[in-house]
């Protein structure tokens, strides 16, 4: 989970029971903004399949539901992201969506293995 040159967000496959479950700095930051710690049983992740990629979206999830979305363009640049603060997790910082706007304009790269 890292940002390279403050430009490219690496989105890594978690190789969990779901092969399309990913994590990145955004999901780690959402955990923090929701008050989740490493001892908690669940965390934010991105659920990404070929249909999502075709539609230029990535679902932000926690076990139990989709809490948000990341939208991107043909160049893998984030164009919008939003989290629903009234669904599943209700402990987000009050200004979570305003805080997430800093990722708009950032590029990302999907990494499926140990590559970078």
C-alpha cells in the first residue's frame, strides 16, 4: 500500500478467498477514518472485476456492503470518489468525503502479484 512519487497509487490484489479483492492507501485511510484498527475483524477493500473496469468504477466495500465508489478515466486517473456515511459504517469522520477529494487526479496501477 503505497503512493509512488505522490502520483501513482498501487492497488494490490489481496489474494484472499475473493480473487478480485484489492487494497491500497485509500482503503487503509478509510479504515483510519472509520476508527478501525488492525485488531478489527474487517477492513475496507476494493472489489474489482472486469465489468467494473469496463465501467471505470471500483467498489469500496467492507464485509456486509458496498460503502462507496471510485470512478476513473481511460488513463487510470481517479475522477471521483464517494463514501456513504450512513450505510454499514457510521463512525467515519464527519468530513470523510471532503478529505478523500485529495485523491482526485491521482493515477493508479493494479498489481495482481508481487510485482510493483
